[in-house]
């Protein structure tokens, strides 16, 4: 214990020395018990996670601009070790891995950066962000007080910090980086390492602080983060679950407010309502005196190539405020924007005021922040079913079910978490090109390996998959010869295979005999138990073991095993004959992968055939070309007709697909696959797919994705939008992507029935509704209509609360 206290004291001394040096330059980042302090001023920060590796450089400027317009101050990103050092000592910071360019773009738009170096990131990312070569370092134990691991971790963290310093990107140098993170949610696995766990935490903190970046360091989900490192919260409801900073001198930071649940193959998408997100943010600020909230994700993007973790879909957090394609996801984006504005206009009492809280009822409470001149109150109702009336400072208010009302000057309601006045939007995937011309397709049947002498490796045991493939491919062939004698009896036998991989395809004498796959939440092992026909003499059994991503979390990740564990053959009533210790051959990857047939420069060794000559085979490569759709709408492939595989466009992998694995709803977890326009050429784009489970490529379509319908629904007693600075509530609708309002599908001022998904005129309706809205909106990119009787020629039904519901088309 004394050693730990000594380390902590040393860290504080190092940090203080660095702060003193930066302070002399006039730019410094410190913190106190209320907030991060930027050049002497406490700041309230809203942040959003946006990963450079999950989008493209062409997308970055617009993504960042939309985040800024949504009220964010900070862009937060992980740093992905395995994209930057895929081979030990060989670094890659090009293209979408250009971290410096990404940070400079953030700075150019006037935002700050929270840099989560890790280097373990989890993030539903291949191997948790670790390069697989780390697995093969002798005597290594990941994320523990282990010298080989610490050496490599320190080398990479130092590499990134040195690069940031050299580019002048830390705030004291004039850059945008105001805080960094070391490690990631380590507390979740720390007990598994015994005494080594706390020692590793202290070492990681000391190593990071010792790099003297001039900005604070944080550890998320790490209650024992040593001073001066800040412990932060991750989760859905940190206003209820966060134990708080482990020192009165540290601020309450929320590093991950999950905007939805990341999707996995075999599950339906689970979105999070904007009301719930806003409630969680407001409660955190009110209860925990929170001054930093980061949305995970604000833009999820795409898991290109093979970077998704086990069973994770290629699309990542599509329901975030900015969707996978960079479109604004409404009403989430707009509702949070209003919340940010409401909070920031009361920054002074929140950051400097005295704090008090008291009960307003059985499930209601008030949180008040007050200075001599300003005041803000958060009135909380936890009751999910009732609308209680409460008294607060001689004001009577009704609180909606499960809601928080924000009162500026402790009198005027400026925001209600449960009342969404932001516009809604509906996306449309419009098929612009059908790839149904059979003459434009070519096919190549992936050969099933039969000859053990041509194997990459051989051995009298079953090899583990990832150490054999080095995680450079999803595929590993296991090949074995089995001699069947006439005396063995029945030629119909049973093949039994148990595997810790995710999918298994089995072939006997080049004939397909069956497949099996696992699931994210199912048992770790998968079992194939199928009939097969054997010939007399030698029979070749070829088993294709498939990974759908590598693990991204857990203690002792380097010890996790994958691949085939048991192979046996049973004939008639005889005991099962195990083949585990027979001579096995191994072929790493598919033939088409090794020959890079997904590029324009595919080798001559591959003999493509016309698709109309193709005899069905479960392992088939397909290729064709398509033209780039005109305009600037996002481009997708609709792969609903396919099974399972990977897809490339002009040599760039846009990710794995698995549409044959249906969710409980009966629909694929993902059927549309994003092609960034930066991957495209004007015409003759090469499309290549490898298909494992059948599928019909002639039904693939090229689609464009855009928001084609917008809707606003606001009542006359709603809080006016803070950005308008007006005193009258308004319906505000606008089109994205340069489109204009082309028609009004519905408009009613009165008491329209329904919402933006289903609607009709109610018992009260102003006849002028449609004409007023059309005059204000048609042909414009956006419009704003006051919700007031005078706008519609008078009150159509006195004594009835009225609202305005507008549904418009964008073209």
C-alpha cells in the first residue's frame, strides 16, 4: 500500500510540474471538483464519439460540421493500435487511418478533442484494438503487470503522444486535444488478475502522466484511478449508477452515454428513444454535477473490412444522432441540440453556483444550482405513468411521466426531456441500379482443398485457428484423409465436428455435406452432426472453419482458443473413431483471397466463368461492374438476396455480410451495406463478393439513401425553440443534402390525431392549414411556421388545446 501511495504522490508532482510549464505559455488545461478548466475558465462540455477508422476522410468535414451544429464542443475518438501497427514496427497513418488529419479537421472547425489512446479499446473492434502479433510475444499476459505487455503498450502510447506533440496538437501547444484516456473499462476484469490488477492500474497511470502531455488523463469505469487521473463513467444511466469522482478535486465526467445498442448478427436493432437519452443526460448534470457528457456513438459509421468483433454487424450504431451514412438522425439530433442549448445558457450557475436538492413528491425531486445573480433548476419525475403537479418556488407545474424540466432562472421552463419538438425524418433506400443482367456477371468456384501435400501446414493435431491464421483471414481449411475399408460395413456414416469458431462448412470428397453456425449469445461451441457417404479406400474430409470477427474483451484474451476441437466418424453401431491426432493439413485463407481477385489486377490463375454456366456451389466468388449513382446521396448495396460472405468495391472491403442469419423478427440484422463515395470511380466500379451459403447475385441492387420525408408536430404550449429566440412555439422542418420541400403530404392546425408515422385530421381543423404551410414551405430547403391561431386566420375551435402537424416530402 505504501508503494501505491508513493506512486500516486509522484504522479501528482509530475503533473504539477507540467501544468506550471504550460501555464507560462498562457494555455493550460487543469481541472477541479466541478469541471475541466480551460485557460483558467471552467467549461461545460458536450462531446460525441466519432471514429476516424469507421468513416472516410471525404466524410470527416461534414460529420464534424453536423456535430458542431448539434451543439457539441468536443469530438472523442479511440486510437486503434491494430490499424496503425498491423505488423510490429511497421506503422500506417494513411487514408482513413490518418489520425493527425482527422484531429486537424476537428480543430479547423473550432472543436476540441478527447483522445482515447487506450490502447485497449474494446469498441466492438477486432481483438479489442490489439494487433494480433502481440499474441505471439513470448510470456505475454495482456493488460496486467506483465513486463512484455507493458513494454509494448508503453511503446505504442509513447508513439502516439510523441506524434501529437510533434504536430502541436495538445491544447497547451495551440492544439485541440484537451484530455486523453489510458486503458478502458479495466475494472470489469481487474479481479481476474488478483494483486497484479491494481499494480497494473498504478503503472498505466504513472506511465501516461509521465509523458507530460500538458492535459489531464482519465480512466473510464475505474473507481481506483490513481491521482491525478480522473475516474469516469460509461453506461446508459450514469446519473444513477456512477459512484462519483474518487476525489473531491476531480470533476464528474461521462465518457460513454450509449445512444443505442450496437447490433449483432441474428438480433434485431435496438434503438434508444431521444427522450430517454435526454433524461439520462439531464439527470447526470443535476445529480452528479456533471460537466462533461460524451455520446457513444454520435456517429457510428461502418466496420469496413474485417474489423468488426465477433458477430458484430458491419453497420455500427446506425441509430446515433448521425447515422451510418452521415445523415442527421431525427428527432434524436434535434432533441439533444435543444438540451445542449438549454444547459449551456445556464453554464454559470451549473459550474459556479451552490447546489441543493430536495423532494417534490414520492417520485419527484428538485436540483437547484444558484449564484447571486443566476439560477437553474432541474425538476425530475421518475414516475413512468403519471403526470403529477408539483409546487416549486411558488410556481405550479405539471411534470410529464419520466421527465426532467429545466427551468432557466428557476422560473421559466426552457426544455422538457419527454417533449420532443424537433422534427422527425424518414430515410428511404431508393434502388437506382439493378444488377440483374446475367451477362454482366462472372463467377469463380472456390476450390475445396483435397491434397494434404499442398497444405500450408501439416501436423498430427488440431491447430488453433487464430494463431494459425494470425487473424489475417476469417477462413482456415482443416483437411484429413480417412481410409474406409469394406469390412467397416455401411458406407453411410456420421460426421461429428465440434468447434469453437463461429461457422463450419464440411465437404467429403469435394461434396458439400453440411454447415452449422453459432450466435453471439449462444454456446461457445458449435456442433455439426451430419450423415455422409464414404467410398471404399481413401476419403478426403475438408472442413472450412470460419470466424465472424475476433473477440474484443475479457480477461486473458490471449489465452482464448478458437477453431475445431474434435472430429469423429461413426459407422453403424461401431464406436466413434476420433481423428484429432491423425495427420491434418491446413490451408490458411481462401484461394481467391490469396490471389486478391477482388482487385482490378486479379491474377491470370483464376478462371472466371459466365454465371449462366454455374453449377450451384456453396463457396463461390462473383464479380460485376456498376456505375456510380449521380448526385451526393449516400450509396448502398442491397444484399437481401445473398447469404454470408464479404464484399469489395474497387478493391476496398466494405465489410462482412450475413443476411441469411435472420433476427427474431424474421428480417436480416443488416441488408444494406454502405459504399462511401470516396471508394467509387465515375463508372465501371468493380464489385466482388465471396459467398459461403448460396444466394442470388442477380437480385442485388445499388441504392441511394436519403431522408425523403420530414415531419414536425408541436403544440401551442410547447417551449419555443431556444435557437430562434422567439416567444412562440414553431414547427421547423428542413431537408438534408441540398434537397428542397417538394410537397406537403399532410398539414393540420387543430387537434390532429396520431403522430409523424400515422396521422389524420381530428375534430378540430383549420381549413387554411394546407395552404398556409404550402405557401411557407414549398420549394424551400426549410421553413418555420408559428403555432398560433393568427397564422391560420383565427382560432378554429376555442377552448381546445391545439397543435400543428406537418408532413412534407424532400426531393
